[in-house]
C-alpha cells in the first residue's frame, strides 16, 4: 500500500464526537498516523505479520493503520467506552480485524511476549501530570521488539533519559519531528488552531 | 451458549447488512488477546489464565498465515489456549504442539482456528484466585478495576 493511499483511508475515519478533556482526547490525524506506521514498517519491518498493540487507541486511527499495513493481529487498548465504540465502527468500515480491550493502561498486567510492537499517541501529561511517562513505561514492559510513540519536542531530553535509565530501553531514537496541528476542540482553546512540535520516537526494549 | 459462523472477506461485499448489524458482527475477543490478559487486582498472585464463561461465541474466518502461526507457537501459553478454546466450544486443539511442524498443516489449521477465529462476543473472564468476573460485552473485555481493587 502506498503512503498516500493509507493517508486517504485514515482520513475517512470517524473521530471523537464528545472528546473528554481530562483524558486528553485528540484525534491522531491521518498525516501523522500514516507516516508513523509507514516508517515503522518500511524502515524497520515492525508492522506486517507482527502482533501490534495500540495503547490509548481512542478512535483507533493507529490500529487501523497497522491493520491496513497487514499486521498479523492488532489490539487496541483504551479506557473510554465511547471511543472504543467509534473504534469498532471504524474497523468495521475499513473491513479490518482489530481486537479491543477496555482498561486503564497504567494498571494493566499483560502476560508473556506475544506483542511485538506497541504504537501510541499517548496523552502528553497536560491534564494528568506524568501520563506520558506512565504510558511509555507500560509500553516498554509489553513490547518485545519496538515502541513507537509521540511526545512533545519540549520533553525530548527528559524522555530520552527516562527511557534509557528507567524503562529498560536499549535504544531511544527520535525518528523525526512533526507538526501536530490541533484544531480547536475544547472550550478553553483560545486559538482556532495550534501547531505543536512533536517527536516521533522509536524505542527498543532490552531483551528479558 | 450460542455459536454462529461467519464467512470471511470473499462474501462480505455481497452480504451488506445494515450498519448497526455489521458493527455487531465485528465485535469480538479472540484467544490471542485472552492469552495476554491477567487479573490486575492488587495483591493477587494466581492471576493467569482467566477462566472463560461464554454466553455468546461467534466463529469468524480469517486468512490463514502459517509463517506467523509457527512464530507464535513458542510465545503462546498452550494450556491457556487449549482450555480457552474448549470453553468456547472447540475441543480439537491437541494438549501439546507437535515436535516437528514442517508438514503438519492440519495442526496449524486447528491452532489458527483456536487462536484467531473463535470470538467471544458476550461472557465473562474470571480471575482464578478471587473469582472476580471481568465482563465481555460486544466483544470488548472490561478490565477496569473498582476503587478498592487498585
């Protein structure tokens, strides 16, 4: 599948109808999602025929991208039942197989080495402090091969240090810097649209 | 327990059910997911595997990928898979995988069916130690804990 085609398909997905600000629910746009997963597969072979988990899947954009790139199995995890309903409908529309689990990622206990790759667009920690680190910690415990994640560029040094020192990372690399354009979703947003610099990270866990 | 069989993508475009019906056909939890889930209540030691109490199971065909399946054999908790499949109405999976896989397609087909084609739509996953039930609705297991379980 070509990048443009993937981006086009993801652009048709339904997004949050009533986003919950305390969960930092922002859609992962098709531009970022397609590039993230395309890179994961084309540069590293981390998606096709692999078991892929999407942490904080929301409406399932990253999960859908993984499925469209022929992951062997995709599982989306989220705490919010409405998002999971939308994600289920999105999977249905695209005619792809995605399993979903409702849970609190920070309290989840996943057994074994089944998941190869974790992909995620986690909360940045603007509402619940440290949420980004909690997601990263959880992902590093679950993935056997790689974790792909988005974090604010302003947190770059902090993330790198935590990943290598505390979260069992063999490597922590910024693959590229992206502009995440957030539309005015919530009442407290003053500007019509705002651009946030985010890093696309790839982490490799040390083998246990 | 009710069981229904759905055919795979070849027939999908011809049998276009109304959207609400289609959404319900899609929803499921498969044993590949069950093989990862454990009870996350604080203090519980015997937390895996969760026992399956099915109310509604759907069999949904998906493409057979033998290379993927061969990679998965070593990673799966075999007993959890065999017991899970049995509880969902499929007793054919052998208690142990064969020692040589190369020519055993019939085994791989049973493994494929158990891991990826049995779908729990409604039911519960039960903690082996506490008996706490995690419900599965529309194919989605709810692993959220109550305040006192955290």
